């Protein structure tokens, strides 16, 4: 599947607005998000996420790239 280019703040907004995640805390340059059953950490450096890191975050949230693409 082709590489998905998304900035960290965009991914945070998508997860909060569309998937029911909430910000647990913001410590340093990392944002901790949670819903009822998943917890994930997203680095917040105001730049694009790497492919491996994006895949790891999506795996933590049990989402696919296609789920995120419709909001980008």
C-alpha cells in the first residue's frame, strides 16, 4: 500500500474527532491518547510522521490506513 503522508497534529485531530480518543496528557513533545480500550503515544514535533511510526500508531489503535485516508 502506498505511503500515507500525514502530520502529527492532523492524526491527533482525526483520532479525537472521529474515533472517540481523548488526550490523557501532554508531556514534553508527546501526546498520550486513549479511548476505552486503547492507549497510544504520538510524538508532537509539528512535522510528518514516518511510515513505520504511523503503522505502529495505527496498529495500537487497531485502525488501517484506509480508515485515516478518508479524513485527510
